[in-house]
């Protein structure tokens, strides 16, 4: 997944220290693949996955809409050339003054998952469209979902009815099947719940028009994942099954699926050592770790492909750790990572599939280390 | 632990958004308590705990030395007024060019835990003093230690012998009993190991002179912890027991114990909701979470005391979560946190004991949220 353009950039620029390089050609390909796979869905890129201005500008030019988590992300999307009608304030947890600021900026589409949030929006963003997030179980996802977002479908009916009562526009339902979701049936189960909310409200004369199917589209790490086309077919079949010939507007919010495989982190081996002479597991320490951008290795959730100049030669299991003085800064220990025996201190290690959820996760200055630098080419 | 000075600052300045306020008077008191409890040990403040310039300047004035994790932290300590002979480069994982830069800056004291690291130091920091870190089991610590740092005592003997062979000064042994360590016997076990390394090398004519007893001194979160005086007595007894009347120089490296209880984070309730009408656990969302500075709530390891204006009134269990669109951004869920039933959206929540390991852990811009601001008063 390290494209020739990325390899050429690294070979020419030789940047010092760890850095992420993102290839915009891959982002463009991903956007087109989503568009082709789900031609009737609007694409709202999840800005939080990677808010680099170059990525946002490209996607704005390609016609993407944007799913944002904060006023700062709304401003980034606007600065990249998106108009306010292409921006969703998709965080269900918003301060009332941030909702007011978003409304000033022209935003009219908001996520909710409880009546309290509906009330804030009714007060400071009158008449806006709201969609209610319903809980899903997240089974099959590699990056786990907690119950943090969403409510049970029965409560979503109450929430959207409350929105109508307060003068808002109850626009639809959203769900999220869990990030890096590889089980295509997950969308079927969630769409059945969404259809239930549509039906219950229709009985009361409230006609919802939109289903926001969230993200969850995986990127390829070590294992193959279904292609966008397979997701498209599975989702379309599920929509047809549950909504018949009255399929509503649909939205998708790819983040990881849009930029994950477009980025590669260049790192360096700082140290290779053992803890005792008779240990058979080596410790390999890189100049980037859990607090420098690889936060998604938490609980060893995401397992990135590593590329070294010794690949193909004999390997042995290694514990992989970061450079900080924090004992929690270990990426892979429970399941050691096979790395070439000939790997040495000073070697470059490319960490693939790191275009999403890396730069902005980096800590601001832990142990005095700079946040992860990023180049978008 | 929110001192009157901190409360007055918050009442007067009314800063918007989450922020940390650190009271330097508490830091001064902590420094003096360590000095009194362990009068024969040199104090090396662990800069990574909180590198705010005001804290470093105060400690430099009080006579503290500094334990640093990177060249950037060395420069911070020098800028705060410490001389190079009061600075230890305590990270066992260093790039050779960073060791060279530290040597240029005058640093002559380095941590190692393997022969490979000794070789780097011998090449670019000739003649320097090195101390070898030995593994401890970390039992009794709240923030867990992995096997990331250190080697078994038998290997430490080889490492320090190798240092002598390469012209370095084998100065001593270090260990770390685990952060927020409340078991006073932990130091006894580690000192027994250190004594073993001293003895083995003495038999070969290599005389070590120093034991670096690391950090681990706890700060008070929800439960009472032994006072510095108790630690001092336990450590002195263990030194006497293992080294008799030939007690070596000793170093301690408090971080959390120096600044943890000096800081309070001011946060705001963004949302309180339920996931279903019949849920009996409420979800309370703050404007700060795991990615905004409270990284040590990972696996619910550190449980901070929370203060609200409703304290003393009836409480009920809550899940406590942060403001980002990341489902992993939940602080306390397995063990819900009792919070007042009368807590409402917009209320201020003070998070106590947050002077250490918060500001620098904050992500640089996850979800568009700013890193944690900090005021040192």
C-alpha cells in the first residue's frame, strides 16, 4: 500500500523523524469507488479520520459532503470549499453554544440521540433537520463500538416526535455498524431497526426521509476485506428488503475507508534488545508509538502491516513498542509481531494503512516528542 | 485538592472550555516533603509528568535535578535554569543522534538496559556515567508496568561490565516499582535485586556507587495513600537492610507524586442522557475525555475524584464519557461513577489530582478539539 509516489517522496525528501505521507491519488480512487458502489447515496467524509486541508479540498472538489464532530471541523470543511448545505454536525454530544455557532455558519443538519439534545437544537438552531442515531451491537467490527452513541429504536421514535413538537424537521435515522466492519450482514440488521423507526413514526403522520448509514467501511490492514462494490451490493439488497420500492435518501460517512490505505508512516528502529539472555522474543522499539499517532493499537485492536528492507528473509516474533518512557506505550505484545531477524537499529520501518486516525490522535508533546508530521502529496 | 487559590482563579478568570490549573504552592510543599522524607536522596523530577515552564523553574530554584525522556525535555530543563550536571537522560530508548545532541548540551548521565544502548553511548558520549535499569514486577501499582524497560539483574551485570569495557563509567542501577505504587514493600524487593548487581560486579572489581529508585510515589486520588514520610522510612529501612552501613548515593524520580495533587481540571457537562427509557444508568458526557488529557483513564486505571456543586446530595451511578465521536472515548463504564442526581447540562465538574500526565497526553486536534489548556498559578 506504499504507492510508488509515496516511496519516491520518502526517497527524495528523506524527512527526519517519524512522519505520515498520504497519496491523494488513492483518496481520489477511494472516493470514486464509493460513488460507484453506492451511486444513490451521498458521501459525507468523516473529517475526524484525517482533516488535512489537502484531503478536504480534494474531496470538496470531487463533490463530497462532510460529517463533522466540532465547530473547528465545520470551519475546516468550509475553508476547503464545501458549502454549509454539504456539512452535517454529526456529533451527538454538542454544547449549546457550539450548536448556535454552527447555525450561524449555515449548518442545518444535526445528529441527536436523546431529547435533551433536541431541546438544545430547538433553542438555538430553529427549524433545522435532525436525525436520530440508534444503537447497534457492533458485532464484527475490529475497532469496538461501545454504547456511547445512539439510543434504542423505541426511544428514537420519542426523540424524533419531540423534535417535531419543538418545530424541528425530523429528517431520519442514523446508525454506525462499528469501524472496520467486515460483516456485510451488519448493515442488514441496522436497516431493519431503521425501518422500524420509519414505520412507527409514519403511523403518527411523521414521514422520515433519510437513513444515514454511517461509516464502518474497512481499509485493508493485514487481512483482505470485501471491496466497496461488495458493500454496495449488500447494502442495496438490505435497503430493498426493508424499504421495498420506497427507499429513502441515504448517506454514508466513510472515514477509514476513504483515507486509511492512502497513508504510510515512515518510522525508524531506535533499539532492538532482549530482557534476558535466554529470552526468545526480541523487543523492537520504534520512534513512534501509541502516543505518537498509533493510538488505535490500544488493546492491540488495529494490526498494521509493517514493511522493512529485509522482508522475505527469516522472521522471529517481536514485541513492538514506542519510544516514550511510558510502559503502556507498547503496540503489540500479547500477539508478538513477526519481524526479520536481520532487522537492525536505524532501519526504516514503513507502517501501512495509517492514513486514518493517526495524525490527530498524536499527543501534543508527550515526553517532549513532537506530534506526528504529515505530508499530503 | 482544589486549593483556594485554584478556586479563586477559576471564579475570577472564568476560562472557557476545559483547562488544567496547577497551584505552585502545592508543588513546593511536595518538593519539601520529599526532601524531608528522603534527606540523603537527590530528587530528579520526572519532567514528563508535567513540563510546564513555571513548574520546572520553581523546581530548579528549589534545587531539584531533572529526569528527562528526550532532547526536547533536556532543553526545557536547561531553559528553566538547571545545569547539565543536574539532568539525567533517563529514557532507555534513545536514537544515537539524540544521545550525541545531549552530550553536546553537557549531559553525562544516561540510562541503559541492554548492551546495544551502551554501544551507542560509548560511540557518541564517551566517558559518560551509565546506570542500568532492572526489571521489577510492578505488583501493587495502579498504572501498570509492562516489561518494556529494564532487563533481569543477571543481564544488568553484563551490561554494566560492557560499559566499563567500552570506556564508560558504570555508575549504578535503577528500577521503577510502578507508577502510583502503594505497596511499601515494593522498594524492598527491588533494592534486594539492586544489591545483587552491586555484589556481582564488586566481585569483578567494578564498584557501583548509585541506586536510582525511580518514581512510583503516589498521589491521592479517591483512596488515601501513605505519606511521603512513610515511604521515606520504608525505603531507608530497605537500604539499611540490603546495603548495611555502605548505603550508596540514591536518586528518586517523582513525577505524579510531585505534581499530581497540585492540579485540577475544570470541565463542563455537555450532555446527560439515557440509552433507553428504562435504563438505570445515566450517561454523563464532559467536554474532556480520554483524548483530551485523561488518557490515564485507559482501562479505567486511574479513577479521579470529581467535584460538583451538588456534592452531598443523592447520587446514582453514571457512565462518564468524553466529547469526541470516538466510541473508545469513555472514561468509566465497567465501574460506573456515582454522581448527583441533580447534576445538569452546563454544570461545572472539577477533576482533581490531574496535575500529572494530562496536558502532554492530550491529542493535538482529535475531532477538531484543542489540546488541554493549562494555567500555572
